[in-house]
């Protein structure tokens, strides 16, 4: 199971705390508490859903591969994935199908 970013969770926690305190001041007693509770419950769910979508999105993006595709140097921590057969490309061209079309995979 993948949890969302711990740092962004902390930022959310402090932000929602500030918002809930603000809501207590703006809204009358039961409504402020209910609104604050709703933020605490709903926001992590939304955040997790967005994070999951982002992971899914980068995995399925077969289009727009030409952005990093022409970069031939194999230095750094960047892997390249073949656009044709999705094999991991080491060097200039794919070892499985010989295609030179590849995209960066982080
Ligand atoms: Zn290939």
C-alpha cells in the first residue's frame, strides 16, 4: 500500500488545523466543529486519490515520449524505457527490438 507524501501530509495537517480554528471562530458551535471534522476526514482521502491518480498517470503515458527521447547520454539516475516494447533501454537503442525511440522513466 502506497501512502502519500509525509511532508505534504504534515503541511495539510497544519493547514487544516489553522482552517478548523478559523471555522470555529466564524461558524456557530456545532457547525464549525462539523466542518472541521469534515475537512479532517475528507482531505486525506482526496489527497490520497490525487496521489494515486498521479502514479497511474505517469505509468500509462505512452504519448509525449519524445520530450526526453533524443537525449542519448546515459548518465545520472534516469532510466529509459523503449516506446515500442517497453523494455528498459541501456545505451542508445533498445536491446530487444533495436528501436531508438525511448522515454525517460523516473
Ligand atoms: Zn524495444
